[in-house]
C-alpha cells in the first residue's frame, strides 16, 4: 500500500508540470546556476515568473540543483553496491544507506529484496563493501553484498537522461549552454571542500551563503566557483521527484559484453532515449544501464528490440520499485518519512 501511495503521489506531481516547468528543468540541467533573469530572457517570460516556478517546484516536486565533483576528479571514485536482504529489513537497510553522506541513488529493486546504492570514495579509503559491513548493522537477513567500481560513465553524471532535456529548442539550448570545460582540474583544499559541501546541499546557493561557508569574500567565491566549473571539476545535477513522460517503469540492466566491444556498445547505448545511465563497471557484468520506460510492455519491447545487440552476451534486469535517495542529501522531510 505504501508503494501505491508513493506512485499515486508522483503521478499527481507529474500531472502538474506544464511546458514552462519542463523547460525550467531542462534549463537547469544545462546550467544549474543560470540567473533567473537570463532564464526569463531565453524562455520568453519574466524573472518573477521564473522565481515563482522554481520555488513552487522546490516545495511541491522536490526540485533541487546539486553541485557535485566530476567523476574521477581529485581521486573521487564511485562504486555501486548491491545488497540482498529479507523483505522485512530491506527498507530499513535502504534508509540507513540513504542517511550516509557518501551515498546517492539508493534504490529498492527486484521485488524489494535488493538494495542498490552509489558510494563516493577516495583512494586509500576502505572499500565500499568493507564500509557497509562495518557501518550497517549486521543482520542475518543480509544474504549477499557486492561492490562494483564505476570505471567510466557514458551517460550520467555531467550528462543526463534525454527525457529531461527535450523541452527546449536548439537555439535555447545554445543560449543557455556554458563553455565546454577545459579539463585542467585544479587541486581542492579544505576551503574548497567546504564550498563543495555547501553546493551539494544547494547548487544555487547565493555567493553570500557560499562566502559565509568558506570565509572568503563574495568576489573570491564567485571567481573560485567559475574556475571549478570552467575546468570541469564540478558539475550541477538536478533532483526532482516528479515523473516526466516515459518514466513510469524503471529497471537496472546489468550486462555482460566482451571487453573489446564495451566501448562501442557503451557509446551506442548512451544515445538511446530509454536510458538514463550507462556505465562500465568491474564485476561479473561489465556494463550497467538504467532504463526508464513508459510501461512494463515498453520495457519489454526495448529489451527485445533496440537493446538486443549481438555483443551483449548476457543481461540481468532488476526492476526499481522505489528510489529512497537521489543524487543529493536527504532533506529533513525525507529523513522523517
């Protein structure tokens, strides 16, 4: 019953999104810190309207812009962890994982008996499966734990699902797009880490808020944020609880592919509109994707149609029942639920 209530709530939220709301979400994926005045100019409305829409979506649809270090930058590694547990304890374990500051995309899959989560780790730190065994209360209901290092992102991270980036015209996209990152990543000191921690909670935090968090002047903060963005060290993601068209059925796809063909398959799948994530990983399977389809039938048609590439020698499909945590930290409301 709880899953049905969550689904009904998300459908109601989805129904309230109009074309301008979707254009706003698309624009924030392009530039998470774009000024409202610039948004209004490109979208043909007023800055006050943009501010009202943004605030309404924050309050009613969980819209958040989140600043994140780019995958692989400054030693950051990403692991995806899978735990198999009894149905009675799976939700508790998922919520315990979601409360960790180093996790994102905590999901209940495979009938509610499996939990998947992405963990950010630094080189030299304990491996994610060791952290879980130490920090998550041990219980006989946990029957399996595996950890898979994310080696390369073909889709996801700085890029995003095509379904959230289909509301603007090519001219509008060009007008909002920041310059391409240079790739010359700077080093991060303790103050920059505080800056990142603040952007993780609110990627649109004002320069006065960022200055208070870092002890820098507003002009120094503005310059440093610009440097981190232009280098590609930081990107901005968007969390939103509302479902967009084509997002009713979600599944994780664990694929086995001959190593020599992983790159070609990964690049091909990154162009598929049904996929939100495509990543090369370690482990018994070596390519992971997240599919978002309009219905179970649409997922079936995708699996036996466009996804049926000769190079894919095996595939495990894990339906996602509920997303406990997205890219950003849990809010107070979610922690209490």
